[in-house]
C-alpha cells in the first residue's frame, strides 16, 4: 500500500481510537478517500477486539501502532508536573511504558516475524516490571516540587522534558509507515526507546532519588540493547 494511502487510514484510525466513538457517520469525502485507499469501511478498518487492538490486516495493525503512540504522547502531555524531577520522571515514564507495552501487544497479536515477536514479548515483560516499580514509587513518594509555574519554566529538568516532547512530536509528524506491522513496530519502537532514553538521562542528571536514578540507568541499558537487536532484525528484512 502506498504511503499516502497509509496516512489516510492513520488519521481516520487516530480519530476513532482517541475519541472512543462508535458508529459515527462518515462524510462523503471520508467515504471517497476510504474507498480509494483500502476498499474497507471504517468498521472493517477499526475492527477492534476487547483489548482495543486491531484484528484486521498488517496495514491496519500498523495504523493501530501509530494510534497507540499518539495516545501515549497525549497522556504524557497531560501529566501534571510537580517540579519534583523524580516524581515527574516516574509519572511521565508510566505513560511512556504503557504505550510501549500496548505496542508490544499489537506486534504479538498481528506480527508475522517470529524473531521480532519474541523480542516484543521480552520487552513487554521488562517494561511491565519497570512499570510496576514506577507506579509503586508515585504512590509512596510525595512530590517535593515548588509547584511554582514561573520557577518550573526555568527548571532544567522541566525544560529538558519540554524539549523531549517537542522532539517526539516532530518524529510523529515525519514518521514513515510501510504497512508491514513487523517493520513498522521495530522502526517505531527504536524511536520510542530513544525518546525514553533521553527522559532517563534527564532523570540521572537532575533527579535526587537513588531508586529512580538507578531505574533510569537500567532503562538506558535495557533499551539500548533492544535498539541494537531491533536494528539487527530490520537489517535482515
């Protein structure tokens, strides 16, 4: 499927995924675009199972990967920053890891490449373990930030997070999809991991809590290993 066609499905998929609406009427223009690109109705394209994942073609699954990444991005933007780098890092990384786990679920369900699916399974286990630790930390650690928006605007950690989010947005806008769920998962996860590593580096530089700084270092090591394996698998496809 051509890139233009894939993007047409992507935008329709994201609207459906993020709004949570079912059965909305399509405009004549939407119907014409859909007929020209995939020959499927919206319900066919977004035929979700109970977990929210697409049960359709590889191209549809690739669009679901983009929808999950978009949802994860919005969730990170919605995190209420406290001015406490450890608490804010944990809160944002919870959303980041949640997105990665959902992407792994899509690859495990719809992927064809057994090597990439196997790696996705390992990544899901590792990130679920990290996620549990992050959630436990935010529940037990009282944020110690200033909550002063003027001071936070000049805070180096907050500024670093803002730059990271801007970079993620730029990547999302320029990301190319091939319609092959295995390739698209690997490519997107490489970028997703790189973004997570930048967040972890900011925690190491500005955080104060030993537990979070140690976890951030572990994340960098784990995700760099994943990136190397994903790049190696992509080179063989």
